[in-house]
C-alpha cells in the first residue's frame, strides 16, 4: 500500500482538501452548540478559505510545473530574467491564495490595494488554469489522433513549450479586458414587463432593480455613491435591492454604506437578503442599519404598493429570505413563502423579490399566481470561464423569462461584482423596469 509520503504533491493537496471539507461538515453541529452565531460563522468562513486554498494548491502546483519547472533544463534557466520570472510566478500564486483571507481581515470604507491585487490574481489564476487544462487536453488529443512517432522530436518539445506561453499570453490579455470592463459604470438596461392585474393607474410605474453590489474587499463607498447617483437620475417610483449588498459586518463597513441614505424613491426602497448577507452572520445589524437609511427589509413579509393616483389601487410587493439561511441554520431566518405572501391574494398583482433563481423556481411551484419575480445571484457568470457553470446551475440565468401565461422572472446580472474586479462575457447592470398594465 502506498503511504501518504509517497503520494505526489497534487494527491496530498487533494487529501488535505478532503480533510478540511470533512472537518467543516463535522464541526457544523458541534460549533452550533459551543459558539455564538457571530463566532461560529467567522470560524466557518475561515474553514471555507482554508478549503478553497487546499483545492487551489493542486492547480498552483500544476501552474508552477507548467510555467517554471518545465523550463529549468533550458539554456535560460540560470539567467537573471528566469529568476525574476520564478519570483513573479510565486508572487502571483501567493496573492491568488491570499485573496480569500482579505475578506476576513482587509475590509474598509474603500478597498485596499492589496485586496484588489489579490483578487485580480485570483481571476487571472482561474483563466490560466482553464487555458492550461484546455491546451493540455488539445495536445493529448492531437497525440492520440496523430501518434507520437518513434521518438519525441524537437517539434514536439517546441509544441509542449508553447502551451504555457500561449496560456499566459491569453490570460494576460483577458485579464486586462476583464479589468477594463468591470471598471466601467454599470450599464442602464431598460425593460418593459406586462404585469397581470396591475391597476391601470399604475401603468408605467418605474422600478429600479439593484443586485449583488458586494460591498467588501474590492467594492467600497466610491462605487456605491456612483450607483446611487445613477439610480437617482432615473427617478424611480420604487427601488429594490435583491440581496448580496455586502460581504462584511455592518459595523466594519458602515461608512461605505452611507450613500444609500440618498435614495429617495417616492414609493419606497426595499431590500431582501442574499446568501452573502448570511455569510456575514450580521443580518440583524444590517436590517437596523438599512432602516436608518429608510430602506425597508422584507424579511418574509410584504407591503402594499398603493397607486399615487388612487388609494383603491395597489399591488403586493413581497420578499423572502435567501435559501442559504436554511443551509446555515441561521436562527429566525429562511425562505418562508407562505409567511411572505400572507394577505397577498390572486385578486391583486403580486411581485416577489427572491435573491436566487432557484428560489424563484420553488416559489412558482408553490404559488403559480405570482406575476413577477425579481432575482439576482448569477452575476451573468461574471467572468469567463465561470459563465458556463453559472448557466448550468441556475434555472434562470440572466435577463427576462416568461413562465406560464401570466408570470415573468427577471434575473439581474449584478450591479457590481463579487471579489474579482473583472467581468468577461457579462456586464454590470442597473435595471430600469417599466411595469405595464395589461
């Protein structure tokens, strides 16, 4: 039997990742009894950072072998330039690994340069791993189809050496493109949605949808102030924030949130939780902070949005807690559609705020009379090559979907980004929704 010491480094990293993951699962029930909520979730986030790093270690070893070890026998291996290259690759990998810990230790009113650099390296790391794997697979397929021949010639060695060079070049180009794309202000996307049973006096009602701002290590007060200015310029009747506003505790990042106090939609500003609010383990304090800015959290509850033209005309605006609250066993929270829609009958239009598209799907299975659901969460995949995974994992990916005869679901691609300050194959968006009376 092969001992642990005899395993290759990649296998050891996989074993370490398995051990960390098992400890996370094992400690969940134990920590629930021994620690208070805030400390329990801080420990859980630390475990998640360690788990991500052990998983990344396998990829980092492959990156090092492909971009450094492969060239140690070349004539340039002893040159000063190659030494600088080794240092650059090492620093790149170290920054990528450190990104998960900035979420715990480096969050303030404005992002630290270190956090921006670390998450940029993480984005580049994901792209680089993808291209190394893809080009490696193409190379293996070529060898299988063409055959290796009797000996590995110079041409084969050159092709092998070109693989990491091409992967690095593609990564650099896409990283720059992704950074430039994410640095642009969100695009304002206007969409008209017919809402069954919406009173005629509320025709053309304007709702501005925000989602996935992710105040934290790479998004701060300056970007939020820009978003608020753009929203105010649209002059919405209602503003809704459908989760993942933040990645940090309210006390730590309070100064960055102050621009939200400038939102002044005449029919109100409303908020529902996303999964990242529960990762902060500070939802109650966030609710109180948002209320101080006249933003109403919809904690499995609803409000009547009354027409400015007639007090007899109204529709039901409801919001549910994010489904992650159930997974994390967050006391007093969890998606409760019956409670959220209490008093909302099919005689009036129903608009539901639910952060995750899977929650939208579940809601429609239980209450098909819901007319419109506004969601976020997917980020439109945020960046290549994560787009495909986000598309496959969500029943609604991005944009407007018609479900049944009188129901629509709109999924925002996100107003900012999570962590990695890059967007590839997606664009940040502020959504201007015009509600149409049939």
